[in-house]
C-alpha cells in the first residue's frame, strides 16, 4: 500500500516534467518557459 502511494507521486512528477519539457520545446507559453528556465 505504501509503495503504491509512492509510485503515484513519482508518476505525477514525471507527467509534470514531460509537460514542462513539451511547453519548452514548443515555445508556446513564453512566461512558462521563462519561469522554468528552459
């Protein structure tokens, strides 16, 4: 049960990272890129 919770947190962090990278590559949201220092 404890491990499942940890995996869930890691999963969410990975999704967040992918979204940040995606936003940086597209260059769609300049404020987001500046905020994340891409």
